[in-house]
């Protein structure tokens, strides 16, 4: 990984008001207009001015009461993953090394720094006059002025997903289960060894530090040094935790919410419809807020009654086509079909309204995957049957060998690999050699390739036996596709890799720092890549790429062909943000 080759020298981020980390600066949003968007909101912070939430494509939204929201001026197209405040300044961090700052209460004055370290930043905290930022591969940066930054060894190679400050300590939690602490942000000590348990959230309150994560995990520590497991009452992933008004509140997948006055004894809270994906909570002196997928913003003053922005519009994370029918899948368990006029109709809803990540047409079968081990199958694209996957992991992608008796492979969180030889009716687990989260899988001339967290890539000739071909330590890869003669993988910070055999990979010079989330080939004619800030890239050979105007600044999560003249394509981020092309990706039109 490029970052790890650097010495712990001072890194300078030059602030430029309104500057994007790549391409032209976004157009300012109308700050007086009420916001009801479908952007995934990753994190939020509370203050005396109310709440601020950040998310995909640099969206920043604010509310005084948690009910009426306004969108602030966008300072970057990079996805913002974490946010914190020291009472005077708010700092948000995200993909491509994005660091955005503004005076408390004035997000329209946001400034985006041009990071010299183009990696994904995930957590941020302030304490003792020092700002600490954490991210991919154990990255830790510190600053006292938000201009000059210094990199430090953290003692972990896990992605730092959250940082909390209290009792004179910074505490950082990672996706490998390790926890590291520091009194100054410079020197770090491992206080919990890596064990594969994905830790997502961290907070400090009167009863010490809390760390939350996969399987309903809650760990408590009085000082960040000694950690004790607590029983949360849920097995859902808890992605975030906050302290406010005498209560810790942790939230997560499938509308999971639990609270505790002391961090020891936890009460389950009913926040509403199952299937709502919550990411991080925030608190003020008057209320708690939980934000999440599809623009979700749930507010409560008593932890019993919740109201606010359960999204009224579907955000899509996956799309696929059989050449005639175009389907998309996303939040609230929705599988939707595109009508001739470009609008969408819901054709199926996953059990429990689990968030759905992909929809693919493989041979004669539609395969839909999602949270909680969800797999749906259909032969007609209208009637979907839920299948027993044998997994509780979030399943991200599917691919097959094709032919008369295709083998279907599905991959997901924690290195989940599932295989079916009967059109998706029954599934067995294959062994993943590296157990990192896999975001995408494809099948080509040399077999299956799956890619995921920290640039990990694995290869298999049969879908059952896998070998590691890239061990990780680089930029996270979000998507992979094949069209003769090559495989193409794309990911964070504009990362692009190619291979002719699925085992030996070469880097392609990046032309953007935005996260790339989807890749497809249109009938052997053109490669198309989509991602953050509505970016669309196009290439004839997967080596030389050009940016194509998309007409959208929304995060584009997936792209696929959609039949027609063989060069039709569609990319999705939501009902109001799908874009289509009938020209092999050369020009695009916003839909519906």
C-alpha cells in the first residue's frame, strides 16, 4: 500500500474553500430547501445548534429539531464517512482522503482539503487540542490546526472505523477486532488483539468507553485499556454508539437499537419497520438521532417513540438485466422492475425487508442478494422465492459459470462464499482463504475472481477451492467484471486493476480519487465504470479511460447493460438518480 511506504513526516493538506478533491467543485445546494434525499447517511453529530449528518457524494444535511432538514453547500463529491466536533469546528472525513471543515453552525462555509494521502478515512475525534483521523490499513493522522497533518504508526493494520476521546485517551476500533489507544494521538498501544470481530463504533460517557460491532457485540472499558463484553440483546451488527441524556444508544442493521444507562444492562428499543438499515447515532441535550440507508433520519426524545425520515423513496444498490427486463434492488428489501417510461414498480420484497445489495441475471435465473444471508431467486423476474443460504452474512454479489448446468457463486461479509449447483435453490459454503469481506465476484475465461476489503483478491477455477492472489494492504476493491480478454477490478480512491488470467494483476493509472463502485462491459464494445459524485468512466480497452458527463452528482452504486442495441446501459443510486445510455456509455440521460 502506497501510504505504508511513507515515513511519519508532516503531511500538508491545503484547504481551498469549496474545492473538490477531484474535478470541478459541486454546485451549491439550495440551503433554504427542505431535504428528503435518498443518500446513505453514514454518520451524524449533535450540538446546541441541532444535528448534522454526512454521507454519500459529500452530502451534508442539518436540522435544528431532527424533523426538518436542509442540505448545505457541498464541498466535495467524496463520500463522507465520519464526523466530529470540538464545539468550535466540525470535521468530516471520507473517501479519497477527504477532510472537510467548517465553523460550528455554518456548514455552508465548508472547506475541503486536498489530501496528499488518497486513502479512505473513516473515523475522526478531537481531544486535548488534537484532531485524530483514522482510516484504511490502520492509518492514523493528527493535526492541531487542521492544515498540517502527521502520520503515525497505529500498531494495527485493520481499517479504523471509529475513534472516541475521553478520560485523556483516544480509542480507535477496527474491522479486524483490534482496539488501539493513545493519550496524544502519536503513540498507540494495542489494548485488544485482532480476532476477526468487526468493530464499527466507539463512544465515551460517564461509564467509560464502549465499542460496538458485528453480532450485537458491545465491549466496555473504564479507560480504553481493559475491555469487558456486555450482553446487548441483539445479534444484529451494531454500527455506532453515542452517549447523551444519561443513556448510551447503539444502533445497527435491520432497525436494531439498544440503550443502557450504564453500559452494562441493555434494553431493546423498537424504532419502526424492520429492514431499516441504521448506521450511526448522535445526541443533543433534547433528543437522539439515528441515520442510515436511503436518507433515513429517525429522531426520538425518549427512546420509546421514534419519528422522522424513514425514506419514502427507494435507494438502489444493485441492477441487472437479461437483455429485455431491467431490475434493481436496494433498501427496504425492494426488488423493482423498470417500466418502459423509465419509472419503477416494486415486484418483490425480501423477508424482513432486508437491505439488498445485488441483482444479477445468470443463465435462466435471477439472483438477488442482501443482508442477513438473504438470497432470492426467480425465473421470470417477477415472482421471487427466498432461499435458505445457511449464512447470516451480508451477501454482496453473485456470478456463475454459465452453460447448461451453471454453478452460481455468491460472496459477502467476513469472507462468505456460497455455491449452488441447482439454480440457487440450495447452497453450500466454500472456504475463503483470507476471510476478508468480499464485495464482488465475476466469472471469466480463467475462472472466478472475487475482490474486497483492503484490495484483497481471490481466485478459483471451480468456485469451491480458492487461492489468495492479492493479500490485501491496498485500496478496497468494490467491483470486478470480465470481458475477453481481461478481468477489471475497481475501488476506493479511483483504484483500477486489470488481469488476463485472474491471478496476475496490473495497476491502471488513476484519473480520479473518487470511489469507484461498479464496472461492466457493454457487448465487448465499451467498458463502463461508475462511482462517487456521479462519476462515469469509459474505455475501449480498460487501459485508457475518459470521464463522461453523467448528468448526476449522486453516488452511483452499480451499472449494467440493459439490452436494446447491445449498447444500452443503466447505472443506479436511487429512483431519482438512475441514469441510462443508448450509446455504449458515450452519453447519459437522467431518469426516469
